[in-house]
C-alpha cells in the first residue's frame, strides 16, 4: 500500500496535460515566459530534440533575452552528439546581430547558408 501511495504521489496528476500540449497552448497564447519554461522542462527530458531547442531559442530572442539565448545556443551545441546542427550558426548570427556585431552575424549566416 505504501509503495502504491508513493508511486501515485510521484506520477503526474490526471488533469495535468502533457508538456507538449502545454507548449502548444502557450505558443497559441503567445505566452513567451511559459514557452521558455516548458521548453526547458522538455529539454531536460529530451536534450537531443532540435525542435524544442529551436522553440526555446526563438522564444528567448523574441523576448529580447539575447544573453539567455546565447547561453541556450551554447547548451544546444554541447547537447548535440555528432554533427553540429546548422541552426546553431543561424542562431549565432541572430545573437551577433542583436549585439550589433554585424561582421560576426554575416559570417555566422554565411556558414549557415553554406550548409543549405
């Protein structure tokens, strides 16, 4: 009985929608802080999911949290095993542009386009 109660307490509530559904609702509502929070929880569960990383970084850039976006891009690059995702160069270009480093932005975007 005690084991059942412990397992029940640790399991998600029946009325707690899955994180993917929560993410979709937050995106529909354009609730960027919620999108960021949910993406971070999803990444903790599945750090290899490029789509979640992309959603997180896009939300941070839309919130103009450039330093947090840069940290997320670095974490994304480290989470990748094997080949580097071309999107990392694209995001680095966006971050450089936001910091008014136009030469670095151009280089990053050229690197990104070279992979296309």
